[in-house]
């Protein structure tokens, strides 16, 4: 370990929260590696420890705060370590973190991550000067957006240096020995929807759409480097819309631009005032056609409102765009949806679902629900259960309402559903969803699917019995969850390949013992022979 900024410092970076945070961590990592930092897996010896945090529920914040306590001990032991809290919790809690956790050296919000390397360098320089050096001021140790990101009234996003972070992405070659063959690409930052329970519009700032050329180019370079699957990211990804000619830099290049609010999509005058725009459907189509060596294109998260037939048409006509839609309903009660400011009714959600299946009969739909929102009655909850019975959701994330400082809901409503009731509703909805997930998976038995192979697992221990609850727990898409699933699967003997279908169903294929690394990242046809609420079992149709 070293106190001197001149030798290669080591960094430990841990990520909490959503896919946006995973992508941010990857970009931060790239930026720091370029500056000569080396990433290690051990927080106990790293020169710089960074936590990329999430604020969406209280529980998410607890996790990060418990980590801060551990690092405090290293400092008390006299070690020179830079401790940084970055991401949504830094933005939400702000400089108060310095008061409550004096061991924290620096704070950086998700909208200011381009400034993180400088903050770290300054801190290290100051530490290298020794104990007598004046401590840097709180301002010099933090990069937070505050309300700045919402001040701009023009289409061009003000002071948009963050775009440079996305543009600076390192395109390291990936091959079969790299387990991760998927990548995230941001298309929209922030959110303008202001659901009453949600901190994201505060922590991530205003909705900002990236120029389509930058997005297509990033996808192309990732595909060139060996990435086979790209997931486009936005909080309400289908609300992507770029107005050309409105935000152009001095070099003529298009700049990111602030998006419209919730109601703009119903006000066509705002959207089509004689200007050329790129819609989400057009963006999808461009990526599909202009990056033909990309094998799979996904997107997250869809907003159930304004998911137009134009998008469904592009999905239907573009074989490499996955027919998978994650579109959280949040509640099945119109009264609660209104209090949440979601901007749609249950009827409209069902129309959306029917439209999806009309265009894409084999599509899979997944989502999120919140139980125990303020004033939620048994009747409201039953309406949520009825919606889950009506829609063939592949899976749902189910959350207990958590009152968050800074949101409309915490000011306007009392958190009046007792924790016990929230837990009961949470468990009931999980049980119901498990049954639905089982049915959705069982429908595939006897059919052929295309599987993108992601992992090889070899088991040496004989199969043991395990509690059914472990097997039945619902799961969410994403590579992390494949791992989670794996950890929950009972130990057994033999070799298995794990992959996913276009519809994001996890597939397990038994194969003979051997080295299967070269098959990772390739797509194979397989016939489904069994199903559980979590996964499909399949046999390869041809040799892998
Ligand atoms: N932009 C996405 C969701 C981002 S947050 C969308 O609108 O669908 C991810 C999920 O966390 C939400 O879908 C919601 O179900 C849950 N969530 C957000 N705030 C919450 C809160 N205060 N309490 C409980 N769950 C919450
Ligand atoms: Fe939060 Fe709503 Fe925006 Fe999703 S759409 S990030 S739930 S405010
Ligand atoms: Fe959490 Fe921020 Fe994502 S609050 S869910 S990390 S946008």
C-alpha cells in the first residue's frame, strides 16, 4: 500500500442499486484505470474505497451505511485510505454524510461522476502532505448536482460534461474467456416522471436524451470488441425522443438534450412542431440495422404509458431485438395508481399488454409492484392480485413501500400501512407470482428456444434435497441474478450450461464433462423439456 499519489494506487469499488449504477461503476472504473489506478477485490488493503450507492428504499441505504462503519476502523487504525460515497445516496443525503460519518472523505452524485477522478486525486494529494496539512473543505470534497440539473429551460442540457464519461468508455476486447458478453448502453439519463414515492428524479436529475449518433456508435464499438448483447438503459426508456438541430455544440456535433415531462406525449404539438426527431422506435431500428453484428438488443425499463405500436412493429420486424418488456405496473388499483402519479389506469395497462401480445405473441412481460403504499386497503391489494392473475408476467419484483425523504408521498401521505401488513401482502403476492411464473415457463415445454450461453457450472457434490422455497423464489433478469439463481440451485453432479432466451428466461442445459468455455457468448437452439417458476430445462438441438 502506498501514501504517495505517484505510485499506482489500488481501488476497491462496490456497487449497490440498479443497472444504471452498474454502468456508472463500469465507466468510473474505465476512467480511473486510464489514470493508472488498479482495481482490487479486497477493501481491507485498497488505497481508495468507493461505494456506488442506491437510495430507492431505506433498506438499500442501510447496506451502504453498514459498510462505512467497517472502513472507519481502518482509519482509526491509522491507515491512509480514501473513502468515497458516490451515486444516488451521496446526492440524496448530501454533505450531511460528512457530519454523520466523519470517516467519509468524498461525495460524488451520479450526475457529476466525470469529476470523481479529480476529487480522488485532490484528496490523495492532501493526505500525502501529512497530518498537519489543512483538511480540504467540504466543498472541495464533494461534487453534487443539487437542483442544478433542473434549472435549464432550453433543450440543450446545461454543463453536460457527464456525456464525456459515457463517450470515454473503454472498449476492451472481450472473448470466450470473459464471462460477461453483455453490456449496458445509456440512452436517457434522469427522469421527469415524479412518481410520488420515488427519489430517482431527485438523485438523477432531469431526463436527458443522448444524441442517437453517439448511441449507435457506442453500440457499434461494443459489438466490434466482441459484445454480443446490449441492453439500452433509461428509467422510462420508451420515452426516448431526440429533437435534431436544437442542441448542437460549437463543433457542430449534437449534444444531449432535456426531455419533456409526463404529459408531453399526449400533446403532439409539443412533439411535432415541424422538427426532425428520432423516436425510441427509430433508435431501436437504427441500432438493429446499423450494427448487424450485434446478436441481441434489449432495453430497460419501459413505462407502461405511451408504449406505441411503432415500437412493437420494429420489435416484430427486427429479429435481433428481444421480445422482452420490463414494464412495472406498480399497483392494480386505479386509486393507488393515481396517488402514485403513474399517469395510467389499470385498464390502460391491460390495453398495453393486449397490444404487446397482438404484435408479439411470444413476448414475455415482467414488472415491479409496490405493496403497502399509503392508504392501500385490502380491496386495493386484491385489485393488485387480480392484475397479476390477469397478465402472464414472467416475473415481478415486489417491494414494500418505503417512505423516502424528499419525495411527494412522504410529505403528502402518512405511511399508515403497518409493516406486518406490508409483509403479509408482499408474501401473498410473491406466492401468487410464483404460480404465474410456473405457468408461464411451463407453456414453453416441448418448444424450441434460442439460448445465449452465459455460464458453465461444474458440480462435484451429489444432489441433496433442499427446501422448495429456495427453488421457488422469484428472480429478476440480469447476469447478477443468474448467479443468485445458481447459488440457490441445489448442488448436484455434472456439468451444466446456463443461458437465457430472447424472452429473458433462464435455461439450463446438461452437457458432458469437458471444457465449454469456447461456447460462451454463442447462441444455440434447444428444446425445452422441463420448467419451474424460475427456469427452463432444455436439450441442445444440435452439437454446441
Ligand atoms: N423507472 C422505473 C423504476 C425505477 S426504481 C419505473 O418507473 O418503472 C425501481 C423500482 O423500485 C420501482 O419500479 C418501484 O417498484 C420500486 N420503488 C421505487 N421507489 C420505491 C419506494 N419508495 N418504496 C418501495 N419501492 C420503491
Ligand atoms: Fe421513479 Fe417513476 Fe421515474 Fe421510475 S418513472 S424512476 S418510478 S419517478
Ligand atoms: Fe437506486 Fe439510484 Fe438506481 S436510487 S435504483 S441507484 S437510479
